[in-house]
C-alpha cells in the first residue's frame, strides 16, 4: 500500500493544519413527517486539510507524483496530530492544487480523508 510522502524535514505537513472529525449518518423520514437519524459507523472519520508552502521542486514533484499514482485509490497516512498511521485514506474529490512561483517556492493544497 502506498504511503503519503514526507517532506525533507521528515514531516508530512506544515502548520497551520486543519483536522476535522465527521460522523457518517443516515436520516430516515417517516410518512408522518418525523425523522430518525443514526450513525452508519461507530467512530468519526478524520479529514485533514493540508497546505504545503515553500517546497523545492523535488518535494513538490513527490506530492504530485504520489497524487497521480494513487488517483482515487487508498493509501496510508500518518496523522500529524497524534502520529498514528491511518491505513485507509484517500485524496478528496478536489485532488491536488499545485503551484510553483519561483525556483524554490512551490506549494500544494489537498484534502485527505479517512475511509471506512
């Protein structure tokens, strides 16, 4: 299984980092208009909004190549908040937005989400 690349510093992301937890729920609406909601999974799925800045071409290419390699597939990601390895993650629908403004000033923005 592929693993999200690390930067030359050994980190997987930079600060500020946004991590959110989402419960997957389903709502059933009854004929009388009442509703009942329930969780489809017992625990929340994690989601990380990653913004990488001041990357050199090698680091930026590693992120772009990784995104192209996995596409919408599953990979492992080390949660930068608690250091745990999350085994089933995917790049969210928006994919990776990458820019290179000068020789050593690249950036990438992407969202990684945990999959059930």
